[in-house]
C-alpha cells in the first residue's frame, strides 16, 4: 500500500513538473518579468527548440538556474520533445 501511494505521488509530481515547465512564462507585454533574465551567450544553445531564460528566483549559491520557454509543439526541460498530443499539431 505504501509503495503504491509513493508511486502515485511521484507520478503526480512528474506530471506537474512537466506541465509547469512547459508553460509559457512571458508576461502580458512579452517581457520576461523581474525574476527572469536572458541567458548568457554561452547558453545560446541550451534549449533545443525554445528560448533560454535565467530564473533568478531559483538560483542557488554558485549555481544559476536556467530554464526554457518552448516553441509551439515542444515540451520538456530543454524543449527536446515534440508534443504529438497537442490538439493544434
């Protein structure tokens, strides 16, 4: 029972992470917002099919946090997965 519960919680967290990480994070005016900055040039290719952003609010000491704003039809941490379930595809 406990293992089943843990598996369900892990699956829920994974799905939630995927959904949240693939959501657009730009503001209404196309701005990144106060806690997101453009990535440095050395991270120009960090996102496979999207735009890299530096998420300042998630930084840890000595370890900056980079995330991706995926192009349409792409999902995943680095926008490397084509979302074939998208109804607009």
